[in-house]
C-alpha cells in the first residue's frame, strides 16, 4: 500500500492511501463514546459541522444502521447540500456514504472511534472515492482545511460538554 503524506495541520493528519482513498486522524480530549455521540446526535452534530460563519440546517438525520441524513450548510454567499446513508452504526464504528449534491458520485466513509485513555481518543476516518480523479478533485478543493476547521469546532463542543 503506497501512502503519501498530504500535510499535517494542527492536530489532524491527512494521508493519501493508494489512488482513491484518504486517511484522516485526529486526537480529542474526550472519550471515544463522546466523540461518536457528536457524530450521531443531531443536537451536537449541528453545532460543529460546517465552516465558521455558517449555519447548518438539518433536513434529515437518522444516525442508525439503515438510516440517512441530509443537511444544508448556509452562508451569506450561498448554500451547499450534503446527503448520505448509514450502512453501519455500532459502538466505535460508523460506515456511511457522503455526497455533495452538486457533484456526481458518493464517498464511502469509515469512521473509527479509538479509545486512547479515559478522556482521550482518536477519530480515524478513511474516505474512499469513486475514482482517482474524484479523490484528486477532493484534495484540490481544500477539503483538508475544511475538515480541520470542523474538528476545531468539534473540540469546542466537546470542551463545552466538559464544563
């Protein structure tokens, strides 16, 4: 398996794996269970998803095996809709598709929530695209910095939960 490091901004690692996949890893000062809940409970998810200065309108959010989601990120300059289906939601693991509605093709995402200690964990995400070209386009879009910003917002949500 050939890997190529893309960059390591802050605490998030982004590594290309082969032609069609990207591996992302970030550590959090919260348990794996709390980080997973922030991905499966709509009240938490809506607080951290999307770039700063935007709001998220949740239209559908059923984070259970067989469920689906659709949300719209809104800003003064426009809106972007995303959707997907949950193939598996179990303790420590989520497998779902993710699709930006203005672009063809869905991404298969595998999220692993790894306990590192009582109040620390790592989120490991493998995103697999439909083609090398789709993976290249996602990298060129600057998605890694967008993901970093989402995770910074998630850090803040987890910090508020500790207070």
